[in-house]
């Protein structure tokens, strides 16, 4: 079964690469040398992760001339760079046998597209939540194909945001490292996950205490595994063997929290190791800290590979086949918006007048490496995400999308998942169009309820809310 899926995924992958090479849209460009960037856009989106891609597509579909700036050379953000392999938050938390989408619109479009192209499988039930298991590279390819179809969208890879120029409560322009001129826009969307755009603009933000921040993780793939030998029973034996390895000193104690998941590809599994991230000294924004963690993750992965080879049936010839481009941080800056979502909002499943989409994932905290703590709404009610949490309180034309929206540390533990980032991204792209069309160039405080209604309508046009 897994073998036949392997064949399908390989063929689709090759087709997509060929498709990209042969019919690459003129809008997808590799470097700035190949295009002349304009000095003015309707909307500029910074960050090509799930939130940024959704924001860019939504903005372009509204007819806005949109520029999507991507720091690396592929779309998908930490999903593809860091090998995150399951998409959470796409479905309502429920005991129903059939999963119900939490949001329609682009989140649903992505779900259907990933399943149709066999870039993901599922939904897979894990207790009361449902996730899609996806292939990071294939997700990235789907993002590229979707962006390539949008005639109003220019995507520029290998561009890092350097500075932001503002005047009063308006962001006027930004500068990127690869272009000599400032780039102006009517609206800017910060989908950079670390809130770099907001930070450089001088917008207010929050960051959790280092000891409280969600821990970083190292995700890698191991191939050449005889999966016929890895059933549920052998997984149990595997955990026992890892504990034994830690006891006899062959394995580092941090490997006690290593989690293995299937990938859908023959002979391959994926491991996630939450890293003991330097306690009070941990900083997801400090490159030296991230480098140390990257080296630690790499060493732990090598140790595990060597141990599995000699100790576990089915892993005798295993080898590491993919490692992340960087150590994955789960949390950093959160921009202060006109409303800050709280843990209570999430647990009570609060409804807001200016709701644009919904959060349907438990508050998942990984503040230590001793495993996650989850808190879900007792009523299994999703929480509305208000438009005000996407608008910076300091700048009228600055929107946030993805894991940096306005929320407390604990609320972010629910909001940061990819399914929610896709919906929030779409809402930010639609809000950008509202701001661009507004004669005042903003959504004034008090007008968010009226502005949110048409956005919500578009996001829920294909499902019941
Ligand atoms: C270890 C780990 C495991 C996870 N597991 C899951 C899971 O199982 N399921 C799930 O749903 N979610 C999971 N998540 C959470 C989820 O992956 C992220 O929260 C989500 O992908 C964030 O999306 P985003 O678009 O906000 O940011 P990102 O995907 O991080 O994208 C941000 C983009 O901005 C770019 N950028 C940053 N700074 C600049 C700059 N100065 N100039 C230009 N571009 C810039 C980055 O290069 C990146 O492309 C996990 C996260 C981690 C770290």
C-alpha cells in the first residue's frame, strides 16, 4: 500500500517539476536581475510562508497589484524549509466521524488541491483532532503553481527586507537588500513570522519570556527503513529501546522526546526532536543561538541514526535522507493589534462582530521538552479571529498574517498552526483590498465590524459557519 503511494507521489513530483520548468509563469521570478521591479504596488506582502502565500493570492484575486517578497528561493516558509509535515487547524475539533472544515476559502482550496495531487494524505484522526500529513516539498510546489497563476501577483525570491520608512501612522515604503530603490505600497502585510516588517517600522510588539517561549525543534527524515517491520507493536518496542539507550548512556536524554511519524513514502519516516533550548538564554531571533541549536539537532539526529541501525529491527540499513534548512522556532514576536486574542477567547470559543475566520486547534504549549500540553475548548467551539487582531494598533496600513498576529503567548499556541495561517492570510489579503479601496486609506477604528462582513462572506462562501 505504502509502496504504491510512493510510486504515485514520485510521478506527480516529476510532473510538477517539469511543469514548472516548461511553463513557468512569467510572474514567478528567480532573481531581481530578471525583472525590473516597479517602485509602487497596491500591496506588498513580506514572507512566503503559508500565511504570506494566502495573503498574496487573495490580494491579487481582488485585483490589487501585489508584490510577494520571499527571503529564500522557495515558497512554503517553515513548512518546506524546516520539514514540518502535518497541517493542523484545517478541521473543527469534534467527535464526529466525518471531519468538518474550520474555514472555507483558500484553506479549503489548499486542502482539496493537496489531496487531489497526492501532495498530502488524510485527514488523519488524532484523538479529537484531524490533520493532513503532507510532503513539505510538494506543498511548496503547490504554492508556486498557485501563485504562478495569478496575473496581478509578482513573486520575488531571494529578497530580504532591510528597512521600513514610515510617516506618522502610515508605512510609506520598504527597502530590500537586492534592489536599489525603495518600494512603495498602499498596504503592507507582515507575514514574516518574526514580525520583521512591524519591528523595523517601530510598531509595538510582544515577546514571551525566554524561559516560557515555545521550544525549537529539529525535524529530519530517515530512509531505507523496512516499514514491514515497523507496526504499532514495534513502535512501542522502539520507544522502549530508546529509553534503554538513554539509560545505558548510548543516547542523549533529549532523545526521550523524539517522535516518529510515517511519511507516505516507501521506506521513509520522519522524526521530530524538541530541543532543550538554552533555558533563559533561548532567543529565536538570535542567529548564534539558532546555529548552536542547529548543530545540536544535527548531532542528536546522527546519534539516533547510529543507534537505530544497531538496535532496532527494520532500521539496520537506515540513513538520514533529509535535514532541515534551519532549526525551527515556533514563536517569536507577536505584533500588537487593535485587539489581542487571549487564552480565554480560545477556550470560550468567543464570537466577534468583526470575525473574519476561525481558529480550531487546541492551545498547544511546548514550553519545555518534556512533551506538549494541550488545552482545548470544553465545548469544542471554534474561536472567531477578529479583523482587529490583524491590524497593527500603530499603523493604519500595516496588516499581520500568520503566527505573528496580535495574540497572547498562550493564545498563539493555538493560532500558529498552518490551517489557521492559511485562513488568516486570506483574510489579510482581502483586508488589504478594503484598505486600498477606502478613500481614507484605512479601516478606521469602529469600522472593523462593517469591513469584516464581506471578508467573512468570502471565506465562508463554500461552507456553513
Ligand atoms: C518544529 C515545528 C513543528 C510544527 N508542527 C506543526 C504541525 O504539525 N502542524 C501545523 O499546522 N503547524 C505546525 N507548526 C507551526 C507552523 O509550521 C507555523 O507556525 C506556520 O507555518 C507559520 O506560518 P507563517 O506563514 O506565519 O510563517 P513562516 O512559514 O515561517 O513564513 C515566514 C516567511 O517569512 C520570510 N521572512 C522572514 N523574515 C524575512 C525578511 N526579513 N525578509 C523577507 N522574508 C522574510 C521567511 O523566510 C519565511 O518564508 C510547527 C512549527 C514548528 C517550528
